[in-house]
C-alpha cells in the first residue's frame, strides 16, 4: 500500500501541471453541476408560485349571479261606462256616449312645423400616439414613443444600424408592452419611473422620472395605450412611413 502511494506521489511530482489542470477541471465541473441544480430548483419554485397565484385568483373570482326574471303582468282592459234608465221596468243598460263636437268654421287647424332633420354627428377623431424614428448624431437610427399631445413616453436605449432594424426594435417594444412586462421602480431620491423588460427579464427601456407613484402609474397606462399604435413616422421623410 505504501509503495502504491509512493508511486502515485512520484507521478504527481513529475506531472505537476497536468495534476493542476485536472484538479481545476474537476472543480469547474462540480461548480457547473451545483449551478445547474440551483437553476432547476429556482425554475420549479417559480412554477409552483405561479400555480399558487393562479389558484388564489380562481378562488377570489366571484361566482356569476343569476339573472332575476321579472314576470310581466297584463294590464286589465278598460270597462265601458254604463247608465241605467229611470224607468224601473226597463232593464236594458245604455252605454254613455261622449257628445260629438261640431266643427267650427272659424277654428283654424294649427299648421304643423316641418320636422327638422337631426344634424349629422361627427365622429370624434380617436386620439392616437405614434412612433418617431430619427437619425442619431453618432450614426444609426433611434426612435421614441409620443403620446397624442406630443409628450415623450419612451425612447430607444441604443442606436440601430438600419431603418428596418429600428422598426424591428419598435415591434419588440410593442410585444413586451402588450405582454405586460412593465414595472414601476422607486429611486433613492423619492421619484418613480417605468421600466420595460423583455422575456428574459432584461431591461429594454425606461421612462422619464415622476414625482409621485400615482403620476407614474398614469404614465404606465398611457404607455400601454399609445404603444399599440401602428403609426410610425420617419423624421425627414415626406410622409408617414407606416408598417
């Protein structure tokens, strides 16, 4: 046993660099296995939390209320007015009739005024936002999301090499906003801003700062409303360049 140990020790001394490389490789493999196990556990935990939230939401949903049916009661028909004759021997009932008014020649029939045609209602122009693509000073293209009043809601974080890639970037922003990947973040100074994330939880863009959380929530709702606009304008072109 000692001889075998001595042989192993001599081999390590003779091949010290090979031994170090093998040891480092084993450590890296162990670290990767640990990270992989941790990632699998995190995914299972997230899936379990999502299922619990869905179950709680289903329990809190109110049950549909039955629609009350109101019975329709038929109104009684009006009864004719009858009078009896003073003669007690006459038993026949005579219906009382209203006196007929003779037409007077001096009476003039009122002339009905011509009915006025209702004025045609003008359909209000729906307020819509727009995406504006512009050329960066440092080269490439950028874009911004504007509300109907011209207020800037979002801006691209990095320039795009071509006009088509800028339009693809707009589509990426629209898809993630439609998927609800928006969050409100509070800064250390007490202000708030909206950040847009992609499917991998990576930051795409941020909005301007707002003094209160309520104003930041309103801005987030505006971003959701305006981002779906298909009105894409390229600065410097003769007209709107739409998808």
